[in-house]
C-alpha cells in the first residue's frame, strides 16, 4: 500500500476537519429547528420515512401558503379541493400505517382526526360506559 505524502496527509486532515465542521453546523441547525413552536421532530430510521418527511415538509409549506392566500391569491374552490384530497390521502396513509403496525405486532391507536363520525361516536359511547 502506498504511503501518503506530507501534503496528502495535510489535505486528508483538512477534509476531515471540514466534514466535522459541516456535521456540527448541520446538527446545530436541526437543534434550532426542533426548538421552534411550529416544528415537530420526526424520527426517521428508514429511507422511506426520510423521503416522506421531506415531502411532507414541502407539503406543509404549500398548504399553509394556500390556506393563508385562500380567497385572496388563490381560488377558494381550488384550495378546498387540494385540502380535501390531502385529507383523504392522509387517511389512506394512516390506514396503511395501521396495517404495517398490525403485521409488525405494534399497537396502533387511530388518531382522532382520522376517525369517521361513526368511529368517534362509538369511542365517545365507550368512554361514557367506562366512566
């Protein structure tokens, strides 16, 4: 194996230091974002969830912009259509996650926002019976 020259060793050392600085800056940005009131921290152990989290971030920006500009910059019907589609797809995703959890043996509780009116009424009745 060939030996590194002194210049090569210095370049390698400098590259490692630069990488460490970039990593530190990256972690600091993430920590600052996590402290914000409008931020939710998502643990992303798999590439699938990372891709989804990045997509959801852009979706959040777009939907927020549409909602705040509804009736001013954007047609109300168009915005309502996008929001309804987003809601429907969100519920489909929750159903898919529920199936994945069942297969993996993980307890999953359906979020309140994803429940139908009938499911919410049943839950309310069950809560009253327990009390």
